[in-house]
């Protein structure tokens, strides 16, 4: 999962809604104090709301307890009458994420409603919070919580205070809320001649009640309206005691509806008339018939005898009045939730697709603070359906829609980190943190502790980025301290794996075996002794086979060791003989030596060969035997150590002086960059944010930071606040090289889609965000505001 977008409204310097789209590498540019770091604060403010329910925090935990001063200092211009709105969108990628769909499959057949998990099926999820100040409680709370799945709003929870909330919107026609057997349900409804919701008529028959009226047959249209009027008017009229009561009911329903639909409020002042068992209201001396149902829906009808204007002209003028139908359900799920009769005040009409109206049962839900439901558990509502099974499946569905998106987002934010603008440099007394917390990244201290906990492969990757000439080329690397069985200290660039340490291990083994010293090699010698002297039950085939193999390895090792030693001595003798022959010793002395060595093995080696040829042949034999012994060495169980157990520490390696150094002995720029290097290699999810990574760095290294970011995006996205022109130039170069197929060997493709450049600038309406687009050639498609990055040109003029 990765965050793909954030929108800020009335948050600190942001007044009007500004949206920042995230890419694998997202850069924030702009003048000092414009609000670049505000974007980081918004992300981790949301995290604190989700994790602790704190809408009014004094400090942000993730930013190492950075003081922010509560809601008053976060809302634009400190106006407590203004609400903050923050919206975060994330893409699930290949992840499943949180879900509460435990019983869908078990109950779907029994309940004849086949549901699946909306949050699992969704690809992109967005959550939006409207945060307000409660004057009586003197605290901030979530006033509105809205959820979008795949770009469409699916649910909304509203609250008027910190302690009570209602589910006021549920998008029953969202594709992810339609049951899998929805088409079958629709066909059954149609075949049974049940009244179809207008939206379903559109799906089944392609009849859109909002299409151009001129294209419809007028008589058919009037017939349809008359039928609807009769259906809705009759039950209400028949239940009325007298005309006065009917008018009171009528007026109450009209007020209820008009209060939620501004364009109908003008009807409140009109005169109501009951005439010939029909109800009218008068507009401009014209009478229009209408009827109300007990679910607050009203239908405008036609009375041909008293109507003085064209019906279609009226309906076009008041589009939306005549076609709402809250008597009908759009899906089996819609019917299940809203079928039971409830208090009229809890039933509202919501509109989604164009102006199609859907009956919605307003549910009271348990929340943590305002409209925010508790995380990591099923949501609780006041819904009471006919059976426990029905209740449970709806509870799971609402939890999937309302709670699971928050669980996912909190997990994503918890896995993210922010590296602040000033990073600590550990001194000689620095002790690694036993537990690394998110807040420890802000001052960079987590990076030095992470080196202690990093795997061998991660240390190698960090070393490459620090030292390789085609990467950062800092002049420093990582060395590892090899402990436990072996007391070695080896630069990591010479340590590719356990086998690459074999020569140094072998030197220790041979030295200790020959001298029989039981000091640092006590563990190895003890293991060898146990194998050599072990008595095994021959009837235990597996154990006997294992013991035989291990003893054979040791025996082979000793044989190769003896052969190698003989070749080593022979090679030394041959080289000495060569030196002697080429020396100024008299011919008589040389002849005498030749007679003494007449039967010597050296004479065999030198037969028909020069000294150099003989030395080359013998060297090849020696190296071949040595390689075989190393191979045998790596097979022995007493040397099969896990790399992470073997590596017991790290140190910074000064490549120029070939010595180990402490972090406070390296350049300031290098130490300031280390947290970003370590985070880029070790972080496996979330967002890595960094403020001004270019601090104290040479332009050559600033350029190379672009590669550090572009080549490490498999698991994380980057949000970088920077002023560095050099950094962005490298990213543009890699885009151009990718297009021209000229990327350096080993570099991953980097395209324009993988970078998002945002320029933040102040205005009277708050901070404005301008996206600077890039083309396939690595050229800017948009001009930088106020001549940003024009200093070079100005200075050269």
C-alpha cells in the first residue's frame, strides 16, 4: 500500500483546498516558511487522530514530540469557527489489508444475498475528515468522516459533537455495495411486476427519467405521472380523519422535505387547497396536484382541467421533483437495511447518481471522537433487523466500509517515517537504541541504531550506496565485526557472504589446529573433536550417514591441508632455487648444489621447463588445492553459521585511510545524509519523508541523492522537501536516459510517471500548490513560478 494523494483545506497556511499527488518520488519546492513542512504535519496529525483520538494535540509524536500547539494553531489563521478538512488517498497495490468480512460466504446462501468484502475488492481508498472546534467541550472533534472507494463516495458519518454520530449516507448503488446476485434480484423484481426504482429502470430498460422530455411521448408521460400520483396519494388520503388533519400532515411533510432541498423551500409559502378529493398548491394562479407518502416523498401530478401551462415546461423548470421514489429499493442490501418501519425522523432521502433519490435509514453508530469510529474492531450501530444473522452481516459490511479503511491508513502511517532538517551525530559514547521507535527517525538517531540491527544484505547495500563510484561515492563505507566463533574485523566490501570469509577463518583454524591452542577457536575445535570422537549407533541409518559425511569432510580437509602445505613448501623452494641460480654465486657452487639435488623433486618440476614456467604450473596446482579446501571448509557443519549471528557489529570504514572511524569523525554532510541512506535501504513499507536531505553536501553528492531515491522505490514512496536544483537535475537526466535507452548498466527504469514535482507559493488565499509536469525527455512542461531556479542565469548575465 502506498499513499497517492493528500488534500488540505484550512490547515495552517493552506486555506482553499490544495491537493498534492504522490509518486514514487515526490518533491516539494518553494520559498522558506511557505508551508512545505505543513504537508508532513498533516500526515502525522491524521496518524495521531487515528492512533490516539487526539484532534487537539500539543505535540506530534511521530515528529519526536514536535510542538504544534493544538487545533488552534493548526486551523487557518487560528479561526476556531473554521473547520479543517484533510483527505488522504492510498492505493492498496497487491495488499489485501484489513477486513471484517468473516461471515459473508457462510451466510450469503442462507440469506439469499451474496455479499463480498468492499474493502478487499477496492483498489484505491480515500478517507476525508472534517475537524471542528466544539465551543462547549473546548476541544476539537471529527465533524464529518467520509470514505471513497475507487473514486466514488461510499459512506459518510456526521456528528454535532464529540460523543454522538450518525451514518447519514450510504451509497447503495456503489458497485462495491451491490450484491453479486444483484442482476438476478433485479430480474425477479421485474418479473413479479414489482415497482422498480427509477435507477433500476435505467439499468434494465435503459429508461432514464431525466432524459430530454421532448424525446418522450407526451401521453405516455402524463399517464405515468397520473399513475404515480394515484399510488402515492391514495394511502395518505384514506388515513386522514378530515381535511384539516390532511393539510397538517401535508405541510409537515413538505417542511421536512424542503428543509433538506433548498430549491423546494419556495413551496413553503404556497396555498394548499383540497378540491374534489385532490390536493393542490397554487403557483401564479395555476393549480398543481401532488401527493405525499409517509416516507416524506412527494410527487408532482397533473390536473388537465385546471392546469393552464404545458406539463413538460413545468417539469423541465422543476426537474427532480416528479421522479423521486422512496417507496422502492435499488438492491437487496438497500431493502434489508431499510425495510423495517422506523421513526420517521430517522428516514431521510439521499441522492447519488444524478438526482435519483434513495431512502436511507439514519443509523446511530458508536464512535471514538465525533464521527470517527473506533479502530480495529467491528462497528456498533442501533440497527435491529429481524434476525441476528442479518444484523451480523450488516455489521460486518459497515465495518468493512467504515473501519477497515482507517485500519489500513493507520498501519501505513505507522510504518512511515520523517527525517527532520537537523540530524544528530553520534559521539564515541553513543549506545544503540534497544527499541527503535518511529519518532527516533526525526533526529536521525534511529539510523545509527538500525545499522546495528540491519541484516548482512542490508549492510552490503548501504555500503554500496556510500562507497561505489557510480552511487554516492562518499569516501566511506561499512565494515563489519565478525564475532562468536571467529574474532575478525573485515571491510564489508571484501565480505560478500560466509564463504568469502573462508580464507581468514581458515588461517585461524590452521594456526589453532597446528598449535593446539584453545582460545578464540575453542568452539570450532570442540566441534571438530566431538565429530572425530563421536560414537554412533550403526542401526540408526540417518545419524550414521550424517556422522560418516561429517567425518569424511574433516578427513578430506586434513588431506587437502597436508597437500597444500607440501605444495607451499615446494613453491618456496622453487622460488629460492630460481633466486639462487640468478645470483652471483660461482658456477662451482651451483654445480655442487645441482649434484646434491639430483634426485630432488625440484629437478622433476624443472625438466624441460624454465623456472618461470615451473613456478606458474606449481602455483596453479597450489591455488587449485587451496580452493578445494575452502570449498570443503564451507561445507562443514561447525562453520555453517547464520550470517546475522556471525555479524556482531558494524563500523564506518574510511576508505582512503583504510581504518575504522566513529560517526562523529566523518564529514558533517555524510553524517547528515546517513539517515536517508539507511531508511532507503531498510524500510519495507510506508512513506519516507525527509526535510532538506542536501544539507552540508557537495553538489556532486546532491546530484547522486536523485539516484538513491529513484533506485529504491520498490517498497516505499518518498516525500522530499528540498531546495536543491542538483537533486532534480539527476532525476530529469535519468528520465531522459530511460527514454533514449541510455541508462547506465544496472540502473532501474525511471520515468516521468515516477516523479511528482510540487511548487508551493504563498497568496492572499493561502498557499497554492502548482504541479510542475515533466515530459519523456526530462524537460519541464510548466514554467516555474517566480523564476525559481533562475539564479544561475541571473548570475551569468
